[in-house]
């Protein structure tokens, strides 16, 4: 059974009392209980089941401007005391850092709206297996799918409390249901190719239909069969949605408070500067109802609101927690836990229209390796895709994409097909110039 | 030995009884108990940012029938949680009527590391002082150094495995790691360098009087070299890899595809190639979990099996895969000591330990001399592989452009890609300078991270380089 709010609150309060008693002038405690149940199926047969029940405690103690932290899985109060004492001993040894402090009380979340992040429904292992069997039956009915590499269904429920010695005591429950399948395609004597599809929802009833999961993954794996190699050239690139979302990933790692303070971002001096074309807007909205990635407040208890990261192509906001916002002389925007639901506003052109950009182009369907380096601004990764020439197209693999991240930002053209599926969401994106394909 | 039964209503005798009742009618399984403490101290931006203690404590109970695994884990070690876990396992595996219980295990008394606690080797105060000295040392090397991150991480992991019949195996696994990364800036250009050292020997073996300086010097060298680097070329070309950490090529391109779970699932590109020649005569690849003191070494794996030297590829011929108990059983092989897990929250699976290629005959100079146009890779980054298609990639931190047998200038921003079965055929020259890495490899598979070792002699191979210069 998921631990009730009261029990977590009691534990958090206990930790604050002990920390204060042992000498902390301030402290922050996070307590979380996660119960997760997964079933894996492979080639229509159960492969494993896994049940996890973890109660974890995370404490940060302050002695004036000194700070240290400890994490542990809860065993008993005696062990908790030992860990807190150890943490206090360490805190005493550290140098002062004038920016260390609990969050500004005025910014803490109060009376937050219910974002509908918890579904009481449960699905037992038998029902999970039924679902997965239908996924694999559907996938394997495609003659080009030779086997499955595993399909899984997970139910995860969590309850979380953040408390501090300024009187903060807030928390919320979350549920997540997710399904996944990974398929292997093979055609005659060709090599094997694999691809996957997944879905994740807060409410059980919203999870993708098993037939759709199986069919979607099968289509993705099959279209990779019999790949050709491609030559080294500069050519227009279209990123599919599941790849283009990584553009937001690289942006978000380059606009953290820490990377600005530490000068480790290639965008360090770009706040309030143009970094995308004028028609580009990027938003982070933690308050979308029923989204797995939503949060009423961050892990410090600071309220998080909808915010423009980029407006009319200009970088307007960066990701701030209490510590880095103080150094930068700003206010925390409730992003100590990072971004939530981040998205590009949809573009104007249709998906088909993007393909009219030239005589030939490559649609990127998969990449390997880091999608760019947020410190140097260099971009290089391995890629798989579909080569489009005038009247025909064919799969290509084993090539690289190279360039600079700013080439992608400056040249991006978005389709009008935005959908919310991941924590980062981007329409299909065309990069007409600036990327080099490395092949034979 | 850590006494897991001290603080709970579960006695050892109770636990053994529940284990027997649950597992004697299954093919395999065990109760895995873990108690580890990790201390991490990080200096960043000129100050000690945080000190952090993490305690990982809990148990994982596993039952296996044929190819089906039931696994339950929790951080509360007590009678009720073990009974619940037992019920859960029985429920998942209830359809199996026949079983072949096997609890035999290959044991050893060999000790690859002593039972010490690296966290206590130095006081917190001394460690903080050392990190401050490191910061000053790096910043004094050049005023272009804009940022230094240095960390000391020490861990003591106690594990105990209880099988049926009260069979108990335990190990205390120390691990130390010292990492440096720095950023240099010249004009508008940022460059990075990073290096580390570590393993299972004592704290002073890695972070003693002056050996920390070597780690700093190497990180500095990498960042400084890229200040004047040009765009890397793109396309297929000769690549000369330096010895040591370049073994990540081997790890990604070949190592993962030789893990036993991909053999019984028939998803490895090499699943039907055992006994076949897959590369040239000079290539011999070994995974060895019982090298003294190394980061990837273990006295026993996470199923209690002794670790050993496994020759995977000999003179180009594929000899064997790496196995845990499950993949060994399903493919009628013996376990190879490669059953590993990150912690009690995971069931074990076949993983690498220390993986390396044996020496060839060439020198690195000969290799560079033989290249008309290509790159010499001085420092590789990390990589990944798709074991089904065999395609792999990794990032290059530092490289030189080679033209007409000479190193011309540093180049940056490259990725190396290829496919395992192809690249092993395209290794043209192998050096006589095998070196194991400095002890900082961490391998991820299905969401589990484990420390590993890598090694390779210098070698020359035809590969695709992903730069941005056509």
C-alpha cells in the first residue's frame, strides 16, 4: 500500500526536529514512497515480473550559510539519526557560501490547484499480461516482424512530501501507467533492425490501445529494413517529432542557472538575445492537467507557473532554482526539478510541405549519441533515416550528422503538427542548411 | 560481514526457511541483501558545492523457472516484506509444474581487493582541503581556465546472497573515484577536458601525494588542445585510436553483442556465429573479472559466481558469450561470472567486467605513417550500441587530422560510427602497447549502471567520422 500523506508528513517532521536538535539552523526534507509493478513479455511469453516498494528520504541541512545533504532509504529512526548526525558533522566543516539558503517564503506554493495527477485505478499483473499479449499478437501478425525484444507494462504510484524548517509542508500523489514494446524486423536474408514505441499516461483509461502500440512499433521497425549507405554531403534534414524534441533537450541543458553561473553554456551571454528565428516561441507549462510531467511546485516547494523560454525567437527565461537565482540576482521560477511540459508552438507549414524544400533530403528517424554539446555548442551524432530523392525514397543508416547547434536553432522551420506526447514536444522540423551528413 | 538481521523481526533462520519454501520448487533464485554507503564531495566554481552521503539498503528476492524471472525488492528488510515477496514470486511462477532446482555455485577464495573502507581513509576535512588544492593547481596552469569541477567519490558496498539450504555468500566491495573536468575559454570559444582515476584498491593508490596531478594534467591537456582545434572532417576514413580508454570501441562495438541474454534471445548480430571467424587473425578479445584491484573486478558476481578470465574472440574466431546463470542455463553453457546488477532494486543480467583486446605487432607510429588522410583519436568520449543492428557510435573529445602520414592539427566535434560486424573486419593494424583505462568506466544497460574496465592497444580501423567539414 502506498504510504499515506500523514505518515510521510510525520517522518518529514521527525527529520526536521532531529536536524534542528543536532545543530542545523535550517533544513529541508523530501520524503517519497514509490510503488512500482512491471510485467515484461517477450515473444508472447512472460519473461519477468518486478515489484518495487521504496521509501526514500533526502535531507539538506544548513548551519547558517553552510550546507550538506544526505539520502537514504528509510530503515528506522535510529538509522535516520545516524545519517542526520553525519550530515551535520559534514555541514560544520564546509565553507560559507552566502547564496545557500532555503527558498524565499513568498515564492512557496500555497493552495495549489489539483492538476489531476493521480488515478486510483489499478491494473493487476494478469490484465497487464492480456494487454501485452495483444500488443505482441498484433506486432507479430506483421510478417516482417521476426520476434519481439520485450514488451512491458508498468504501473507506478508515488506520494511525495517536501518540508522545511520555515514551516513548508506540501506534497502530492502521482500515478503513471506506461506501456512499451521493442520489435525486431527481418526480411529474407537481410540484417535485423529494431525499433520501439511507448506510451505513458497519468490515467489508466488513457493508455494507448494495445493494437495501436503493436502496429506503431512494427511500422517503425519495418521501415528500417534493407538500409543503404549514404554519401558525405550537405543536404536538407527533416527531424521527425520523436527526434526534433531533442532540440528542446539541448536547449534546456544550455539554459540552466548553473550553466550560466559556471560559464559552461554556449548560450551564456544570450539572455534577451535572438537565438531562434522570429516566428519561434517555446513554452514550459507545469500546470497542464493529467500530464505525467506536470508539477504544482518544484522539489524546493516553490510554485511553478507557465513560462516562455523563447518568445519571438528571443531567449526570455532560463531554468532557475533558489541557489542559482540568488547568484544571478533573480527570483526562482520554480524549476529546481527542471522543466516540465516544454513545447514549441506549432509552425504554419504542413508536414508534406516541408518535403518540398529541395530535390533531395533525409528524414531522420533515429539518432545515436548525445544530441549536441551544450558547453561547446558543437553538434555531432550517429543517425538513421529515410533518403528522399525526386520520385523515390529508401532507408539509410550508419551515417553521422555534424554541425553547430546554432545552425539548427537559426535555420529551423516547423510544421503544424505539434502534439503532446513527451515532456518535450516539437513539431516535425526542417533544417534546410547547416548540417553535414557523414557517410562513405 | 554486515548483519542484515540485526535490526529486524526477521531472523536468519526465518529467512532461510522462507527462501527454501519459495525456491526449492523453482529452477533458481536467491535473496540478495545490500548495505552500501557512498560519500561524494564535489568542488565546483571555486567552492565545495556539497557533500553528500547516500545509504543504499534493501533486499531483492528472485525466483526463476525456465526463462521466466519473478523479482521483488524493497528497502524494508523484515518478515512481512519477505513473505509478501515470496507470495508475489509464487504467483508469477505458479504455472510451472516441473522444475530442476540447481543451487550449485562456483566459488573461490581468491581476493581481488582487501576489505577496507575508502570513505574512512581520509577525514572529510582532508578531502575538502585536497579538492581546494586541486582547484588552485588547475587555475594556476593558465588564466584561460574558467571552470573546474573536481570530485571525490568513495563507496563501500556490502552484499550477501542467500540461496537454498542456507548457502550464504558475501562480499565487501570498496570503490574510489577521483574526477576532474574543466572548461577553458579563448575569445568566444569554450573547450572542455575531463579525466579521472579510480578502482577497488586503497584511496591512496588513486589520490595519493602527487598522482592526482597526473589526472589534472591530462584534463588540462585535452581542453587546451581544443582551443586551437578546427572542424573535424566528415566521411569514411582511416582512424588511428590511441591505447587505453579507446577500448570503449571494443566495449560498444563488440562487447555488448557478446552478452549471453542476447544469445538466447537471438537478438545479437553474432547469435549464430559461435565458432565462426568474425575478424582478422590478430584479434583476440578477453573479458576478465578477476584482475587485481580494478574498477570492473569482483570477487564474486551479483549471483555469487566467481569471476574469471573469458576469452571471447581468439585469433578472429568467436569462442563464447558472457553469461549469468540464466543465460548459461538456457544456452547450455556454464556461468562465466558476468551476472551483475546495479543494486538490490534489479535482477542480475549478463554484463561486462574488464574487457580488452590483446596486443598485436605494430607500433602507433607505423599506423599514423600509413594513413594518407584520416584522424588520430587522442581521447574518446562515451558511446552506445544498438545490439540488434550492431550499429554503434561514440563521441571524440580530442583528435588530430592526419595527412600523408603526419599529424597536422587538432580537430574537434566528431562522432565515430560503425557497425560491430563490419568494424571488426576493418581493424587493419593492432599495436603492441595494450593499456587498460585509468579506472573511470561506467556501463549502462536497461537502466542499470555498473563500474567496468576497458583496454585496447593502439589500432588502425576504417570508420565513418561525423565532423562538419565535407
